[in-house]
C-alpha cells in the first residue's frame, strides 16, 4: 500500500532493483527524467511509452501543491470550473492529469499499476529534481518551480491532523501517510537542497522560484535517509 508507513526491515524504495543501485546519485544528476510521469492515466496519455502532448512552442512549467490546488490552478488556466464534481463519472486523479496536460502544466500524476512503476516518494523526489533541472518532458529547460499554493500558506494543523486520503474518514489513519503530506515533504526538501530556499517563504504571494541546487545538501540528505531507514 503506497500510503502505509514503513516497518522495520522494509526495503527502502531507493534500494529496490528498479532504482538501479545509484538512486541518489542519479537523482542529483537529473537522470531518468524522460519518462511518462502520467503513466496509468486513461487513454494514450497513460501509456508507458507516451509523452504528454504539451505545446511545442511554450514550456510546460512544473507546478507543485495540494491536489485540490493543482486542480484549481489547471482549471483556471483553461477557464473551466475550478472545483471537482464528485457526482460525475470521471476519476479525480485521471481528470486532474488530463486537465493539467491540456493546460500545458507539468504535474506528477503516476497512476500506473505496473509492478515497480507505481507512485512512491522515490518517484516523487526524482520528479522534483528533474523539475529543478528543467528536464521534465515538455519543460524545455524552464527551471522555475511554480506553486499552486504559496509555501508560506502551509498550515501545520493540516500536517498534524490531515484530512486528505487515506485520512479522510472518521477512523483516522494511524500508521499511514496522507496525500497532503507530499506537498509538505516537497517544500521541506526544497528548503533543504536549494541554497536560495528562503525566497519560497518571503510572503504568501510567492508563486515561483528557481532553485539554486546545492549538491552537497543533496548528498547530506541522502546520507541521513540511509541512516534513518527502517
């Protein structure tokens, strides 16, 4: 289960065979970026060999945020209804994937059930570093990271008492992470590995930043994760 917290003895995702043995080095270099980060979505978009049909004459910038904010962001670009109608027949994640591609926006939305290809925090960190390097498909070197919600507007209450899946039910989610935790993690990672990260927190109006990547900080983070692995 993707959102289950790791137990002692679990193999960390960066040590799994599909990561090739040098996960952190590859991530720091920006390797492995030319893949379909929408794999598993419906239609041609979700095919492993496909790449999103972004506009050829305009970079598809990378956008980070909570799912509902990403939906609003991409919908606003298209001039469409900015809230998801759960009464419809479409799946939220699939609709989000297609809507953001239509808006020429790069988000991470891996929906694949192919063994070893599903979403994980290792996938997430790789996507984030690819975005920092400007190497996502369609990004065309545009290394500005955009935020559907300014990091300065993050609320610790949502981190401490999450309400997103799988914590969106009365029973709570002991032993699990929430979907909303991912944006907190992304913001914390940027704070850790970008030497100019302070710019993210200057005001609630900050909507984009170009990360000045500190490769030593990436190496330090990798060492800490290895030590703290269950």
